[in-house]
């Protein structure tokens, strides 16, 4: 049976009561931001907070001195946290309890001590090897699990690289096959791909050209001299990347208003990111055109988990947007500000278990966010659905509705599960409330076939009766017509 609008309002009231009666645990602070989500009509609607700030970590609290201009953050599968303290030319390694394991301030190469020069990115392989994008030294450095030098990979060499190519690697990732992917400053052709030996293979995922309509019109009207002084239309450059367990490369773009700020690149370099949500996965769908935080979201980092759920960081407003594998927005949290739980200049994020850590460059600290009960339920529902446990997922989505009766994704989740169980009529009600046209059409088509099968005998009997009745009427009509002709004669 579908959920009525009246029941929807009752569930919303119940969810509000549950939130009032269930305050956050003692380790969590009140949110300095308001939770929201975008509806089917792409309108921002209030929603319970999915994550709350729990802890601040900095070089000072760790007893190793302030971090200076930290640039990147990486969390390994065993829970070790690597912080790239760029201004101090060091890498701080922490265990899962946020205790300092070691600091890497340099390495020995050929008997000589060397240091990093304003590095901007790092990556740790499953074998524990550390790759550092040593930006101002124009190289990648690989260290083993003990921090010992393995090799240096310099600027790529190829005939396809333009003359005067300047190599400043900013971010790096390495897949299980050993292929190396590099985001470099000022490179618009795409992400640089190197083979396991560090040899140049090509570019991946070249962005589409972003054209401003007014600038395009002006170029059409301008003289040749004026056109030569204008900036040429060039693709936007990538600014960060992450790998999922299947080897797909998630990447974010550099500029605001770009058509595809998030991409999922397959081994051929094609964007296969699903965009089946109510709005495209690009951060805020509504924004001001004037003011300090005007314009669209500026996404500068992405993190993807084992179940296809990915989070992106918006440096323009300090928000974290999380999407499922279909590109549907699950929740939003974070804000630019001066309170605990807000940021000044966020630059990187990563998951620490179910928690999310965000690195603030200017404040020189990490804010650790923990999921609320609402956030835990949303995460669990998506996890169960992704591993094929649809019935269990539906039950969790029903729990989500107790906290937020306007959470349309929950209705869709329940509707999809009912559809897989063959409960087509019940699925129709939930999918309608979730405004999912695609799956509603599937449910309607299946329900129609179901009705036809169940009443096939009655329908066929009716059709036969109708045919017989029509034949009798036709025979009577012909008989009366012949009688009229005979009488007239």
C-alpha cells in the first residue's frame, strides 16, 4: 500500500519528535550549519544533519608543531592517516587513533639527503608505497612503506607534449596495475597517464571547452586585433582525483560553472558517471549571483568508498556533497565560517571508516565529522542496496523516513526494493512519492501485465461473450432487414 500525503506529514512530525528526544552523543557538537537536500524540483529543502563535527586535529594538538599550508590528506585501508604538511616540507603519518607514527621530512637519494619543495599531493598504495607529487621540484617521488627512497619520476617526454611544456605535478594516484595518474598545473589536455615504469602513455578525460555566450558573441563582433587580445576558449583543467576499488578514476574540475565538475573515467578515458538524480552531481544547484560566495560550487576534491558512494568538497562554500552510484544527492553538510565545524579554506577530504575528515589549509587543522543516526541509516541503506540485499535496504529506508518524511530518496529506495520483490502495486505508491519516473514506469508496466495475467480468464470470457453478442445482434439485424425487404415486395 502506498504512503499517503497525510501519512507523510505524520511521519515528518514523528521524525522531528525523534530528533528532539535523541540529542547527539557527548562527543558530537551541535551543527553550525543547516542540513538540506535538493528535491525533485531542484529546490533546497531542510533535512536532518547527516554529519556533525566531533574533533579537531592539528600539529599543535599532536605535539609536533603547527602545520604550515597543509595541502593533502590520505587514509589507507588499515586506518593510517597521511597529512601532507607542505609548508614544512614534511609528511605526518598517524595511526587510526590519531597518534603520530612518524614524520617524513626527507629521504636519502644516492647518498645525499633531499627534501620536498612545496609538495601538493600524495597517494599510498595497498603495499604501503608512498607517492608524493613534489610540485616545485617538478617530479614524483616514490618511497617504500618505511619511508625509504625507491625512485624519482621526472617530467614526461613525448612528441605530443607542446613546446615549452612545464611540469608541475599537483596530485597523483596509482592503480593496482601500477599505472600512475597525475594532475599537473596548467595542463588542459587531461590527466597525465604513466605506465608502471613512469613512461608517458597519454592523457585521460580531456574536458569539454567551456564557452561563455556573451564572450562568444563579442568575439563574433570584434575586430581581428581585438580577438587576438581575448583569451582563447580552452578546456578546464582537473584539480584532483581518486580511484575506486574497480579502478575507475573519479576527478574534479578546476573552474566554476563547468558542465561536468565531477567525472568517472573508465580505462579508455570516457566519462561514465551516472547522472540519474533529480539534478546533476555538481554541488549546489541553487546559488546567489552576487556576494562573497556567489556563483556555483567549486569542487576541489573527491573521495569514493567501496559501494560507489562518493563525496566532493566545495571550497567556495565549505560544503561536502555526498552522492550514491546513480548520482543522487544523499546529504550536504559543512560551511565557511569561524565556528567549530566550519572552515576557512578547505582543500582535501577523506573517509576514516564511516567518519569524514576535512583538511583546512589556512587553519592548519583537520575537522573530523561523525555520522548522526540519520547519516548512519542513509549510509547503511545504500550499502545494503549496493551488495544486493534489497529487502534489508528497504527496511532501513523506512527507518530513514521516520527522521525525514520528505526524504524522497527513501521512497525511491523502498519502491525499488518492492519492485524487485514483485510487489508492483505497492512499489507504485512509493515511487510516485519519490518522483522517480523511470522506475514508476517500470512498475506500472509490470503491474499492468500482472493484472492482465490474473484476470486473463475473465477478460477472455468477456471478449468471447462480447463477440457472441455482436454476432447475435448482427444476425438479428440482417434478419430484420430481409423481412423488411420481403414486406416491401
